[in-house]
C-alpha cells in the first residue's frame, strides 16, 4: 500500500500543475549595445568606483596567436636594385654617421651559396680556429737517382695568431684566403708531368687567383670593353671643377691684403701660397693657404702667431683665430673683401716645396690633373675626405694618383726625385724641375682617363697590399713597411694605409686611418670599380653623394 501512495503522488502533482494557468511572459529587457572586441581579446576593465581598489590582471595570450618558438622565421629583407645597403664596416662614430654604404647590387655575384660578406668572414674565421689549415708543399724526393720525381706532402701552415692579425691589418678583407675551404686534394698535374707548381695546389675558391699566405689575393678582372665611351663625360666634369678666373683674382686680392698687413710688423717677411690653391689641384671651393717665411729670432712661433692674429683683427679681417695646438700651428681668418678663408702658418717650407713638386708633376701629363680632380671630387661626395673622421686628406689622394701613374706600364709619370737634381732650397728638398723636357714622357701609354680611373679604384680595392706596402712618390714605387719601420703602432699612428710624404719621409699621410675606416675606404674603392665596370651610366652613379 505504501508503494501505491508513492506512485500516486507524482501523478497528482502533475495533474494540479496542469490545471494552474501558465505564467505571463515578462517583457524582454533591452540588451546593452554591442561592444567591438579587438582581435587580441584584451579589453580594458571598467573605471573603478570611488573607494574601490583597482586590480590589474595581466593579459593572457590569445588563442589565435601561435605559441612561442613555432612558426616560420621571416626572411631577411633584400633591398631592391640600386638602393643603398648597410655597409659591412659599420658606421662613423662622429657626426651624423655614414651608414648605408656597400657594394653595388648585382656588381659581384653571390658566393658560397649567396651568403653575405660579413657572414662568410665569420664562418671562415671560426672554421680556421676549429680546424688547422693545411696546404700542399712540394718536396724533392730523397732518392738521388731520380731527380725528376717529386712527392707532395702536407705541411702545417695555419692556426697561429698571424692570420688573425692579418685580418685586422688588412681591414677585414672580405675575400677569402687560401686554406679556408678545407684540405687540398693531391690530384695529378694537369699537364701529366711529375712536378706541379705550388700555386696550382692552392684551392681556386670564388674564381679568384691564388695568393701566398700573408699577402692579398690579386683579382684578375678585365676592364669593360666600352670604358672609353665614358671619357667625354668625365672630362666635362673635370672642366667644371677647375677654378674660374674670378676665383683666381679673389685669391690674388686676398694675398695683396695680407701682404700689406704683414709688412707693417715684419717688412722682410715673404708670403708663399701653398696647398691646393697653388699646386694646380685646387677647385673653386678651395681655401687659401699662406706660409709666412721670416726670421723668428728669440721669439717663438706661437708668440708670432698670436701677434699676427692681433694685427689681422686691427685690419678688419673677420673670424680671426690662432690655433696653436695643431701639428702645424696656424692663424685662421676670413677676408671680407674677397669672401675667402685663409690659413697662415710660419716657416712651413716643406709644404712650399711639396706645392712646387706637385705643380711640376701636373705639367708633365694632363691625365694627372684629370684623375686627381675626379678622385678628389668622388672622395668628397662619398664622405671619405675627412681626416678628423679617419679618412684621407685631399693631399693624400693627389699623392696616391701620382704614385699610381708612376706604376703604370708604360709609365705615365717619371720619378722626379730620382732624376738629376736641378731644384734646391733651404730645406734640402731637391729634385728635377725642368719638366718642360718631359712633356712627352707618357706618350707611349694611350690609356684614357676613364680606363685610368677604373684601374685606380681596382688597384686600391684588390691589388694594393695594405699589410706590407708603402706607396712612395719619392722612389716612384711601393716599398715595404719594414723599410720604413712602420710595422707597428707608434704613438697615435696606426700605419694601416701607408702613404709616404715625398719630402718629410717620416710622415705617413695615412696615419689617421684606423681599423674601421680602412674598411670603409676599401668598400668605397670597390664600389667605384664596380660602378665603372657594370653601371650603364657610371659618370652619374659614381659621384652620387653618400647618404645615410
């Protein structure tokens, strides 16, 4: 019976619920306006009410974002053609910097699977440290009865510190050295003979000519066949850079004004123009450099410069400043009449002799003036003509051009200091100055200025031995650093790019170049050679101003 009561109770409850009227539906409340949710799902919390503490909850990683460490790595950005790329050598430290320098895209084909130059250097250096480099050396057989037979044995040649020093001294040469591609295979001689030249046993990597250990590898590249077609454009640019007659008259006006001011205090003093304003290599933007030759007596050079500055201020010259802490103390000022700036030094007769020497060299062959003007113009536009930033002076570039033409075959310029001495002065600077007898000296060499300009860049990019060589106009050739005792750093002089002064032979014009800027210079030399070799309009591309 108890079971029947429990079974009837649910039926009664359901019957009663059926008899009750259904509840009326409540009106729907208006829904809040839809709020746009960003895809990352991070919504700012509502503003806190007064006296309510705000708890900041760290955001969670959205579901649509892949977990860290997965996914495809982005490809490195490849700049479009003819667009500046970041230089391999870094950037200048001073000023605004000089980034964006590098090779011309497409000028040199990619090597080693298309890896970039710096990456290839790092891999090569690491491989050299981990694995000793072996090269094949030739040794005669011990059997005296068979003199024609030779055996090739492996000789240990790597793993010392000299190669690391070479990498730094050569400015981080991006060209790979022999011995970095692995062991040499002992293959039979190509001609079937028993002896094989040692250079043929070296790995021919990157289609470059081999070089001995410790020396730069020479890249044998033929100049483009139509290089002479660009000569008219380069000559037109040279003509536009030459100083105008108006500029020369302003220079003479400045010299006359200085002569009047100086003669009041030192009537026996002589004024000599020197530098680019007097050596035929100056442009319309060149300043005036004056050497005041006089008897100092018991006074000092600094005292005379300070007195000279007072006199110039009295005579209404502007921006007069005595710079006594420079290597050559000077007085710097500007002339309001001519609008030119001027530097005045005391008894710097070596500079006067250098000026005459360069002027005489310029009279022998006009290609020297053309080459030097173009190189100086290129260096200024490309930002490698600033000694205070570790690059070369205009005077150093002129010396490089003279030595380059002395080394051409057939020679374009002679070595005047190695000929009969016809010029003498108080500084014992002597050389042959009867250059009217040498006007046809380089007639056998028919190279155009376009070809010479390419050869200049190609030489300094690929052929000059930065580690061992010093260029010497005095001797008309290159000499070794051992001869100059410039193998190590002396004081602040680094001797990484050695350019001997013709008369002050202990003065290295490249002493300002450091390990960073020597790479910048070599990259710019390489770019110049590449533009002249591959560009369709090198007269424009070569002189494009360098921008960051």
